[in-house]
């Protein structure tokens, strides 16, 4: 039997006391589990009416358990024991958490960087590739699929014996894959990507990697009635109120791993919250921390500590805080319900992502016209080329430190900094530490995202949320480019177009963007780290 604990204090507790009785009186929880699409107003009703089946998944997904187990056994008998997942956003984040929590190997390929994709094209004889795309048209995932099909073919292996396709029924990927003889598992089409942890998108790759997906579903099922109850003790109502009901609104939500056994859970919650709430100039900005930060959270933040069950920890000294514990399946459902509740309190539609497509369209334009078109270099400092968008704010800078200082000078007292690195998430992992350095230096929230992964997560918030962010983009020259079979572009051209397109859309929204392009990866990266730590003196 799973359990959930949500303990709020300070302003977060005040928000729960204020809003939970009204949420109970309005029967928000039971109406949500009855899939009442009117909960978020008439403008959201059309989208919500086809996005609420996630509330039933603990009871409708169990048939997948046996199907996945049989497929895993079949693959093991053929010596296939390495699982690679090609997917973006909701298609990859939940499996990464599930497998990380159980200590199971899973290669998550959620990048279009040619060096990253090439590194995954190894051990092909023992590899099964799960290609996950809800729409069936995600360009990153399609490019990865094409690269693997070519690699298997070149190695004398039958791609249909090494690929499993997960997609919505009737999608272009579904129809083409079946026609080509690939194994296809259809996901529930009435569940949006970021709410899909307990669909085939979460369960198929995790189960093939060896995760106990039956226990995961049981964990969610054990709390479903609790979360559907119109009761003051419903933890999802309390959490949703703490997220979006403080007065004045604390619209930054620090997600702090405070001894939780759920590995990487903050990254999954980040996408759920940012993409669901960041629109119409509103939203909750999630800030993921691997542990207590080196600086105190700002006054406009609520701190959520992700803790272990029955962990006896000291009370938080933050003026607005929530401690959350529980099993993984239970927490998937808890946070999904809480985010839907937060959407109602904010007055937004938590099931659409209107600004994600704009960056995709801008990237397509750049691919058609050349990824460097319209981009001018303002200054060069050794191995770093600097360019800016979103206003005339850079000035006559000559060093990386001066450029970063000019960007940070655009930050206001309620704003945040987003660091967006279109680099190798594993090979360049230490770069993420710059977020802590900047947060300590500025006393403001700093997020860190790997491109293009974050485009399917915080990218929506960047463009649709409050207009108070400043954006530091880092790109590089791939060590070796990689063609995309059957396409007229390479992966190097594609990721450059993604970075350029996102920067342009941010600028079109009036957001200041500084791009630091590393003409020499190692030297340039060292320069950026030194400049972040030392400012204009670096």
C-alpha cells in the first residue's frame, strides 16, 4: 500500500487553508477524475476534453505489463539486453526517472547533437531501440530513428528486429512503421505527452529495461481514490494550492532533492509544471536543485523538498515550503493532479503548449534558408563568438565576462536567468554547476536546460510565461557532423537551426538572449565557466 505525504508550512500552508475548502466545495477532485473538461473554463474545454484519460491509467494500463514482459523475454533470448530510448519531453523523462530510481541502465537519446547521437550508435547486436513519439512527426526523434535504421542496415542487421515504435494510433509513424514491418505499441491518444508517465510511453522502455512496471501501476492505483476525493485531506489539492495560490503569488517553485529515493524526479516535474502553466503571461517556474542550494531562495519562491518516506528532517526555514514524499507511481499521479489544480487557480489551460510550435517553425525556416542566416557575431573573445538578440543592450563588449554582465544587467528584481546549453548532456555535465554559481552571485532563480531537450519542457514557459527572464545560450561546433538519412540536412545543421530558431522567437517576444558559440569546444567552455564565476574581470 502506497502512501503520500504533503506537509506545507508558511505561505504555502496559508494558501492551502485559503483555497482547499473552495476546491472541495467545487468538487474539483472528483470532477477531474470524472474527466470534466469544463474545470478550466470554456476556452480550455476543447483541448481538455481529449487530454484527461491520464486519471484512469493506473486501472487501464495493466494489460501492457504482460505484453512488455513477453517482448523483453523474446529480446533477451536473442541476446538483446541494451535499451536505447529515442524520444523528447514526456516521451523520455518518465522512463529516465523510472529506470534511474530502480538502478537500471537505459540510454536516453533526447538530443539532436551529432556527437551525442553518434555515441549511441554502438553495441548494435545487443541493442533494442524504442522510438517514442506521440505525434509521430517529432523531427528529433525521426532523425534519431533514421540514424539507427541506417546503422543497423550497415551492420547487416534487420532494423525490424531491433526497433520498437511507441506512438498514437493513426499517427504517420504508426502507419509507416506497420507498413514497413516494425513492431508498434500504441499509446492512449487521450493523454498529453507530459501526463503520459503511466502510458506506453513510460512503461514500454522502462519495462524492457527491467523495471517493475506492475508495481509502479499498483503504487498509483493505491492513491487514486485519495486523490479523487473532495476532502480537505486530499494531498493534491494542498500541493496545487501551495504551487499557485500563495498571496502574493510566489511564482518560482524550487524542487529540491532532500534525500528522495526518486532519481531525477525534479526533471520530470519541471517539464510537467513549466509546460502546463507557462502561458498567457502567467506560470510557475520550476527550479530544479540536486540538493540544498548555496544561497537562500528569493522572496517570490516556494521551496518543495522531495524527501524520503518517514524521513525525520528538520523543518524548512524557508518562508514558504512544502515537504513531499511517496512512491514513484503515487507521486506521478499526485503531481499531475496538483498541476491540473494549479492551472485552475491560475486561470490557464494546463493541457496545451501554444508556444512550443513557434520555435519548431522558426527552426524549419532556418533549415530551409541556412542555419546561420540572419545571425551576426557582435564580438569574438578567443574561442567564443558572442551575439545578442532582443534589444540593443549588449554594447561594445570585448570579453565573454563583459557580455554575460551585460545580459545579467537586463535582469529585474522578479526575474530569472535561463542557461540553455546545446551541448553533450553527459560529456559536458559539469557545466550545469554554473547555475549554482550564478544563483549565488545574483540572488535570483537560475535554471539550466540541455538543448534541444528543454524546448519540450521549460521552452514553453520561456516564451509564454511572465516576461521577466534573461537567456544565456551556449552552442558549439560538433566534433564530427552526422547526415540524417533521407533528409537534406545534417544533425549539426539541425541543432544549429533549433538554437537559432528558439533565440529568434525569444527575441520576438522581447526577451534578451546572449548566444556564446564555442568555436573550440574545450577552450571555449573553460572561458565560459571562468566568466560566469568572475564576471567582466574574466
